[in-house]
C-alpha cells in the first residue's frame, strides 16, 4: 500500500490524493488507508481532526466497516501492557469521538440504539480514567454532548441534569468548552443563578460579549431579573452583568475610532475601511439591541430608575 513513513503530512497528502482521484474507481481503498492511518496515529491528539473529513466522505457501508474496526480494537476495556495508560486512553477517546461523529453527531435525530451504549461506554471509560488518576476534558464533553442529543429525542428524561453533573465534576480551569456547554444547558433548564456563576467563571471580556452573550444574557430578564440573596461577585446582579456587556460596545467603538485616527496620521489607509465596517457591525449588532431591551425589562421588573444614557441608547438602537 503506502510506504511506512511516520510523517503525518505524507499520509494526509496520500489520503487527499486518493479521495480526489482514485476513490471513485475503488471506494474501498480509502477505507484501507484510513485504517492504516488509524493504526499509526490513533494515540495522538490530532488523529480525530485529521480523519473526520475523510471518514464522513466514505460510503455508508465503509463507515459501518470502519466502526467495526474501532469496535474490534476497543473490545476489551483494559489497557495493554505494552503501552502506557495515557496512550491507551487517548486511543479510546479518539475512537469514541469517531463513533459519536458517525452515529450521533451527524444524525438529525440520533437513534437510542446508538446513544445508550455510547453513553454507557463513555462513562465506564471516565470512571476508569479517574481510578487511574487520569483526566481528559474530552470525555465529560463527549458524554454531555451525547446526553443533550438524547434530550432531543426524549425531552422528559433526566439527560440534561445528568450532563450538568458530569460537566461540573470535570469543569477544571483549563476546560473552557465544558464551561461554555454548562452555561447553555443550565440556561435551558432555567437554572439562571448557576448559569450566572459559570458565565462569570468564564471571564468573558471585550469582544467575547458579542459572540457569546446570546448563550445567557438574551433571555435573562424573563429567567432571572433579580439578583440572588448571596452575591458572589460585583456582577451577580443580572442588571449589572448586562450593563457590563453593553459597556464593551462603547469602549470598543472608541478604541476603533482612535485606531482609525492613528492610521490616518501615519499615512496608512489599508485597514481603514475594515475597521469602519467593524465599527458599523458592532454598532448595529443584534446582540447589542437584544441586551438593551433586556436591560430595560430588568429595570422595569425590579423598579430601577433608567438613566438618561439608557434611554438614549434605546431610542437610537435602530438608527445608523
């Protein structure tokens, strides 16, 4: 087949060539090479990202055969003596990610026959990793992702609460994606005080408010307009949190304006129009308008006095 070099990029180039020119004549050849790539790099962190596009483009029958290869390799949930537990765990996680991709993540309505064994196997692997004093942020994330898909077909089950428990158990400082998913799930469950804690734990700053505020702040006036009795921080009050997020737009607009001035003063105009487009995008941002309305609703529900600046922003929210 292919020379046994250990170069990842040579293998990827070979896979790309086969997919472009030879897969139509012999669709099984791509499965063979993907299997060989898996044998060589299944214990690396980049294996899943490298293979996912090739696997998705395989025929359904070859995807089923590839899942059989993964199942055969992981039939015994125990670490071989010849490799370290860390290496074996990385291989098992890559296999779970590929299984999730083919049976759950890529399906519009995943089947319970795939969801139940996947979640069961992933939880067993998580417990085994904990027993060996190993941790990996991918495992809780995979389990929680599968549970959220399970909620899609069985909305009356305790799947989201189980996902919250698993994510909170493993939500360490370096697991940013897990905390993001926690905010989404807790908001969906209506547990806004807990969602607020994790939202603040993410330390959302500056432009992140534009891209991430819809996960929590765009429904907060109806879910949790009042501050909790025990304030954990300055922005435990939802009104203060929304105001902090809105302040970012004014600060960023001012900095972009100053940057445009500096560009003109230095005789460079290559970025001038890009910065101007960014200013317009932020000024007319949908998230910003929604948060202005949320701020107004919270003020009305909690008998706050809306200041002149808030009224001006609301009046001008649709103007250029």
